[in-house]
C-alpha cells in the first residue's frame, strides 16, 4: 500500500472517531497516533492534512489538533468548474483503461509491457549506479537531449543527431508531436483499430479524428487517399510495424504508397515505432523515416517497451522546419528529460547487455505468444485470431457478433482477469466485438487460468 493510500485509510478512521467527539476536543499528538496506527509521522501528518482540508479539524502549532464544529463545515461546490473548463477533450473511459493495469491478483491477459522477469533489471540497476556517479548525470543537458544519447538513437533511423529530440516516454512524444505539428481543430487521420494512446493524444491536442480501416497488411491505402482528399488532413498516425492491437505490419507495397500519398497531399506521417526492438520471427521493418528524405515522416520511439516501463524515455526523430519547430517547442515544454535517466539509457544502449537482452527476449516472447494462443484456443474457441503476430506484444481476437465487450470486460475484471476491451481501439462504433490480449506480461500458467475464467463467462 502506498503512503497516500495509507494516509487516506487513517484519515477515514480518524473521521469516524471525530464523529464521536465534542467540538474543541483535542486529538492525540502525531507521535501517539504514529504508534497507534503503526505508521510514520509523515503518513499521520498527511492524514491530518486531509481532515483539515475537509474542515473537520484545526491544527494549532505548539498546542495540538482540535475538532471543529461540523455544522459549520460545508461540502465543496465544484459546479463552477464545468463552465470554466468547457467540454472535455479526452475520453475519460479510454484514458482510464490505458493506464489501468489491475491489481496484484489480476491475471494480466492484456498489458502492454514486459513481465519483470523479462526485463534487464540487474543490468539497469548496475548501469544506474554507475550513471549516478557520472558528472553528466547531474549537469544540465540541452532541451533536445544529451548529444551522446541522440547520436546513439539516431543510428537506427539513419538520421543526424540534431534530428533527434529526447522525450520522457513515447506517449509524451505522441502528444507533443501532434500538438506541435497541427493546430487545434485540424484533422488527424488514424488507422482503425488504433492504439488508444494515440487517440487520446490526438484528443488532448484538440484534433478531429478520421479513422481509416486496416487489414493484415496495414492501412487500406485507397481509403487513406479518399480520406486525405475528403478532409484535407495534413497529419496521419500509423504504427507500421506490429501494430497495437492487431499485430499487422504495413506491407512493402503499401509502405511505398503511403509515402507517395504523404508527398502528394503535403502531409506528415507520425510513425509510432513502438515495437522497434520487439521482433520475434522477423525483425521490425526499417522505419518509414529512412525512406522519407523530405521530412514527411516524424518517428516516435520508446525504450519503455523493450527495456522497462520505469525507464520513461522516448524520442522524436524529425527533419526540416518541422524538426526546428519541435525543438523550439520542446524548450517551452519542460527543458528536457532528467540527465540521470538519459545516462542510464545511454549506458544500456552502448553496453553488451543490450544485444544480450534482445537476443533473450525474442524466444521468450515467442514462447509466451504460443502459450497464450494455445490457452485461448482451448478455453475460448469463440475467439477468432487470424494469424499469430511475428512481433510486438498483442493478439487481436474477434468475438461472436452478439458479444457485449463492455459487459464482458467488466465481468472479466471482477473475475480477476485483465483484458482489453476492443471498443477502446476504435474512434467510433466498432464494426464487430473484439478483445485485445497481450503475451508480454503474463506467464503460461496465468494465460491458461485467465483464459479458463474468461471462457466461463461466454456461452459455448
């Protein structure tokens, strides 16, 4: 339990006690309460601060904490905020599910990060200890990131280090790129289904969403051209390699056509290259960025997926005036990622631990993918998965047409199984019911039990 949760629990218990006390009664001191509740002084102080904010007690330095007249306390009125804030941009339901990973007792059948045993944890601990001793870890870096790290990140994209901008994770890079490259009210064309994080990033930037369907070879290019012509959009969001949630990879023919269309219509492609290091049977295809010398592609990369969810480090790769505008905006954003994090990432990417980790990761992901597929086929025969993905972390399963995925996801959660509600991956109404499953975070035993529990919730 975190300190915040513990403080809230103690505040609730003290509130019940206060209900039985007279106005002006003095509560025990912080030391006495710490002993009573077996909590730190900081936790007790936080609990008392919560009660003070509610108008239930008053703390007088040197004298103690006293019960106030509860008849004078009033419930806060937040009604004014709705008018002041205006309409909400971001879908709260989709956003809550994106960051929700269940509890410790949930079986993770849908979670977009690696299990702890698949992470290079010991290497990261060793590298972090070493990085903390380096003078660069405590010195100011340029807002775009340390030159040494940008040089390493640029190599896979055949980019100049000056074309790389370091960010605190890939999600922040998505929001930042969309907000900088388009004005609020502009249209973003997105593949459908799409990564929910890209959808809420676009909503956060105030963009209108125009979905284009996909199949096993990626976005349908004829439909993409229709949408470019219809909307006049200048921004396209794609995951060309092992897309989340479908696992699809944009075919070579469609890659070429997408780049042609971007040039023809004067549009930017935001390439979410999240699975760069998550190839299984085959490596992730080369970034679209490498085939776009005129700057039509802006690539997003992340280390949080292949290295650790706690290593919140990503980057934007862009060239031309767009890169200049992104660099300028980056200065206004937060003056850069913590140098210590950048040093850890640099140490990892330039050490022998990195290729060793990736060499172990591919077969481990293959085994877990196959175990999840087996579990689903045995316990959830109603789910149709077209083809096993050759990389990434996800499986996309279509369910019978009469399936209510909202109800099923809620029932699964209550049964201790975390699944991805397919509705959250579509801009509007889904054309069919789907669930997203993930094979990076769970074990074969968890997959088998989770699929068994889920299968019991569906009619045979």
